[in-house]
């Protein structure tokens, strides 16, 4: 829900999250705690203890009525309410019943992660009797979304009357997963990392021996091959070297315009501290390190700790550290072989696949926008989760 709320907020929607317990993470959307939803609420506890024994009493109706009143007021003014799991998981059946009652008054989407009816970890006391039969009951007023093909099949097979479910995979926010610095979070969208074929990192100062122009030529060649690379150069200057300053100026000023979307000198935008460098390693696919001469080659070791494949120059320090695990790229004629080697790495393939499929921007454009255009062609009011 947190990733979903952030994604919707970033897409320009007003978002409010309702929950029984929790805290506001302070990420720009509203969080409202409704104590009536909390597991420790007096009526919730009383109803749950009775239902677990396969019985029901007046507390169920009393709690259901309270929830209807509470949620009817809470949902007022919202164009769409996204309900996570409550329609298909039995942990609060009075809440499930109340939402069925409210579905004709508020446009709802049953966002289905889990499914009690097919979960062997749970055995309902009386699965065909109320209120347990809610776990096999669909609502004609609710749109159902499943997070996978499996969940969609379960919804369409077990819920009656039969319905069709939309399939929308979960999104995974790299900013949250990697706990990126504020600077890198702001940069994620502009860098278009989710679209890239390759994200290369050159964690290097701008010094002549670092051979940065070779990395630039790699990017030029990949673009000519109709690929979409991104080169991230930390690009810190060397205040003790006039030659280094001239070299940095040359690199920046000689970049053709068509490369500006593919090559970023990170230090031109913010200072690259240790935590920023960590973020760059986490976001990159591959270390590209063409330096002509090194005494040790620390970035090759760091890349190994971040599980990054390495393309580096054929110099003694790199051979000693990287050995057969790195691809020694000392000639652009070897670039096709280097790319073939890189794309054969399982970790690289999986990382690229995940960002292309599960990035919040991708998920929103591919799945959410079509769903919203169907449910609410002119959706502009707040969205609740």
C-alpha cells in the first residue's frame, strides 16, 4: 500500500490511506487511523473470538453497523476507494460484510493479494454459511483486481456470481527498497532508469588517466546499435591538477547533444557523498571502469560487493582483483562480445527485467491508467486506499 500510495501521489492524484493501526510515514499523502478497524477494537475482538468457534451473535450485527457508519462518512467525497484484501481474506468478516453493503454507494476496487478460499493455512468453521461464505461471494458493484494470473484464476473460479478480474502486478519502488537519498529519489524519474537497456557506473574523478572518453565512446557505439544506455559518472574534479580541470571541461563541452540524455556527470547536480555513491552502485547494472593505470582498483572490489558485473580495462591491477570474473574491455572492437557477456549474466538480466516490468512509472502507465479511464474517465478527485 505504501508503494501504491507513493505511485499515485507521484502521478498527481490526491491520496488518503485509511488503516486501523499504523503511522504516517510522512511521504506526502494523508494517513488517517480509524480505531474502529483496529484488531484490538472491543467489538472486533469480541466478534472474532466468537467466529473462531464457529458461532455468531448480536455483536456481529452491532459491529457491522458501526463500520458502515464509520466508513460511509470516511469515504465521502472520494471518487475511488481501493480496498486491500478485505473482500477475500477472513480476518475481519464484519468489515467484509460492511464493505459489501457500502459498495452500491462508493465506487470500490477489491485489490486482491491473498485468497482465503484456496489457502490451506486457513480452515473456516462453516465455509458455506454466513458470514464465512463471504469468502466465496462477489459483489456486482465492485471491480476486482488481482496481483497475478493465479489470483485472477482463483477469483474467477471461486467467487460467485462469476466475475472477471483485472490483473495488475505489484509495483516495487527502488527508492524505498534501497532507501535512496533524497537527491537520488528526485533523480530517478528524470534518469528514466526503468527504460534503459544498460545502466553503467563510472565511479571516478575526472582525470586523464581515468580514460573517461572510452566510456563515452562505449555509449556512442551502443546508441548506434539502437540500444538505450545510461552512463553515470561521479565526475568529481581534482583541485590539485590543472590538466584534470581541462580534461573535465573537454569531456563536458565535447558531448554531442544526442548524448546528453545518456551521460550524466552526477557531481554537476549534487555532491557525491558516501551514501550517494552507495545509491549509484545500487541503481547501476554494471561497473564500467576504463582507467589506463591503477595501483589497486577499489571500484572493482566495491562492484563485487554490490553484485555488479564489471567491464574494465586490461591492466594488471584489475586482472589481479577481477581475474576471470570481469570482462577486460580494452578495445571498442570487443564491445559486442562484452555486451553479449553482460547480457548472459543472470543477475543483470533479472534486474533489467524487474525495473522494466515493476517500476512504479511502468505499472501506472500500463495498468492503472487504463483501469482508471474505464472506472472514472475524468478522475480528478482524491483516491483512497
